[in-house]
C-alpha cells in the first residue's frame, strides 16, 4: 500500500524538547517538508539561532551551523558566499533577528544576500524565561514588563519585516501564522517560495512566522493559538509585505 | 610564483601572505592603523578568486569568518585594538567550534578609543584567549615585514592543522613601515581536506558546526579535548629568536617592533664589549619556555615592552624565580628608545 503521509526525510524521528503547544515543532516540520519536496536536502545548510531553537540541528537531517546570538545572518553570509551552490537558510527568533542581531539582519538584507530567512515571531523571549521581546505587544505582560508593555517606557513592537521591505536588496517578505491548519498550509507555501527564490538566485527572502508560546503567554495551547489569531495579528497583519 | 622582492608595508605583507596562503575569504571593517590590509584584500581577493566583504561591523566580520570557515574556506579578518575587542565573542565561538581562522590585530594605544599610535598593550587579551571560556589562540608576533608575510602563511597552515584560531599580533609601526619582501610561497588553494566542513550532506551524515554542549559532562569532555590540542601545540609550535645567549649578563626580552629597537641596543653594547643577549619570542602563545632555562646565577633579564608589563608575567613564569627579571615599558604612544634601554641596562649591570 502506498503511504501518502510520512515523516519528512529531512526531520529526524525523535521527540523535541519544545513545550506543549509550541510553534517551533510545526515550523521545523514545514521547513523539512519543503526541503524534501524541493529535493535539496543534500545541499541545504541551516543556521540555528541562540534561543529555544538552538538545537534545531538535533531535529533536521541536513548540515547545520550554530551562530552566536543575533549573528545568524553574518554566519549565513559567510557560508553562502563560499558555497553559492548550496541552499543556505537561517532560523531565528524575534530577539535574535530583531533585537541583538538587528544590524546583521538589516545589512545582510541590504546587500541582497541570496539567503532564506525563517523568522519566528512569538512576541516573547522563550528560552530565558519570558522576558519582553522587541515584538512584545503593547499591554502584554512579560517577566520584564510586569504591568504590560508601555510605549513610554519600552517603545513599540518592532515591525522589522515592514522595515526591511523598503530595502532594494530585499526580494520577498511575507508574514504568516501557525494559528490554524489553513494558516499552516499558507505558511508552508510562503516557506517554499522563500527557498525557491534562493534556488532561482532572486535574492534575500524572509518569512515571518507568528508562532504561539503558550508557556510565556500564560495560556493553554488552544488559547495561545486564539491569541495569535485575534490579538497578535492585529499588530502584525498577515500577508505578502513585499 | 617567481621569486622576487617587492617593497611593501607590514600591513600589505600580511595581506599578500594571506593571498599566497590560499586565503579565499576576507571580511573586515576599517580601523586605523590597519586600513592597508582591508584595501589590499579588496583589490586582490577578487583577482585571486576569493571573496571580499566590507562588513557592517567588526562583529559581523568575525561572524562571517565563522561561517566561511565552517564552510571550509581559508578565512581571515583584520582589525586594531578596539575592533579586536568587538570580535572577542566571535573568536570564542570559533575556538569553541574548532574552526580555523586567521585574525590580525595591528595594535594601537588603549584603553578605550586610546589613540592610533603603536602599542603592545593587547598582549594579555591575545595570549589569554580574550573572550569567554577556557581557550587559546596561537599568537605570532612578526618582527619584520618579511616575517609578517611568512608568519601569516604559517598561521593559515597551523590554523587548519590544529583547527584553531591564529592571531597575527603586530603594532602600528610594523603595519606602516615598508621593507623589501621576498615572495616565497607557491599559491596553495587546496589546504587540508576538511571532512567536518559544511558542504551539504551528499553521501554522508550531516555535519554540525557548534560550540553548545548541553548534555551533562559533554562540555567538560570537549574542553579536555581542547586542552589536549593546546598541550600538543605548546610542545610543537613555540618559536623564538635568541641572540648572544651564552655568557650573557643581561638578556633583553622583547617582541615585534620593540625587539628591533632592543636589537640595536644589544649591538651597540656588544661593540662596547658588554655581554648582552636578546630573546625575541616569535610565538607569544605558546610562549617559548626553552630559552629561559639558562643556568647562570648572575644572569638578569630585562623585559622591554610598549605596555606597562604584560609579557613580563610570562617571562617571570618561565624564569620561575631563578634569576631577577627587570622591566622597562611605556605605552599610550610612548616607545622605549635605544638610549633608554641602554641606560636601564647600565643601571642593572
């Protein structure tokens, strides 16, 4: 009998360390499915971030590098320039890409590096215990904004995808969400697009993935998905940005 | 390559040495007094088929080098003191990920923004790792433009051999001064085979380049393996130049530019029939222990540095209290001159 649904070859058959209801597992799987479908597993090089997904290479069955916190796009630049025939992507959280690594993000994008970026935005620092992220919403309570994020004290949620879209070096940016099955399918299409762009030498492509963190949203997995859909998407509207 | 002599600066010699060693990736950020390196690499890397990137910061540059080395390239970055401070996190990651890389520091005055005068005050930072964690770099201190060219090539070879970051530690004088250099190397692009490098997992299991060891005991195991590598390097790679060591009453110890000035003081005093010698460490880590084993109770050492006593501590450790160790040093743009050295020697003789 033909199997029509299996674990992707690009994903190891192991349990992950992620919390129940976390979006990372889904995002990892979408990347693995796309890599399999494009037939590029043997030439893909992933760059893992510092953050909850630091050991993503324990789950992906292809070459990977770590990067210091925020430096994934500098590391990926080095790899891709040396090996333009390989497919190189970074997987970064909001703290990594939009706080400590903002400089590397903007300049890799501005150079138009032919790279694929999967940007996981869950509006909070997960690994270090739920502190305020650059993308934390106004009013959102975190361990470093106990009364909720206040614009006068903490500034505004950073819309880095919109900022990057104005750079001529950027080819493609889309914001997607993991809050429902239909949105997950759209997310996969965007990820596939971002990998295809690199294969076709079209330049810098980024997919921002709104992702639930039930643990530090202080919600159940189901409530966390609803919060991503009803609250987070108001601040971070879905769709193609560039 | 035809063997010919060309007149170039120390900075250019380092860049040319890198190209001759098959360096195929360079990323850097401008800072005085090493700007000739980035300019030279920009001019010649494309021609030699390599990659040149002017990075947005020293931090980005060292992390680009991390990526390029992870992908198997022979990679280099260069900077000067404040910029090298910025690179320290990246250097620690390179050491922790067992990646080869060459890092050039053409030292200037510090602390802080300091000034752009030559200095040797980054010795501690260079020889003690510099960033976080228990790690070392091989550190070479060229004493001439020719040696800057030669040691850069040796640096690439040893970086690959031991999978360790190598630092070329010069100062503003060495970087700026011009001397004839004999181009000795054949272009060597191949380097070593690097089965650990990232290239896509065709026909093999995936390679992972990382410095993160979460499982209990794993990091200690890894750190022990690093230390074994360092012990091997200490045994095999210490380099120095010794001058008139037999029967010397005073042995000067100096490296880089400072050793050139010390050398002329030595020859003046020898002309006056004083028994003066010189030890010039060429590798600062591993620090050469061998020349300090001379058994002569009347011998005194005089360490001369463009700092307030950094290599001094390594000399004291090597001498282990067998003989007195005196010191002469200036920093912040001050360079101990020949006369100052001679006066100091006369005082301690």
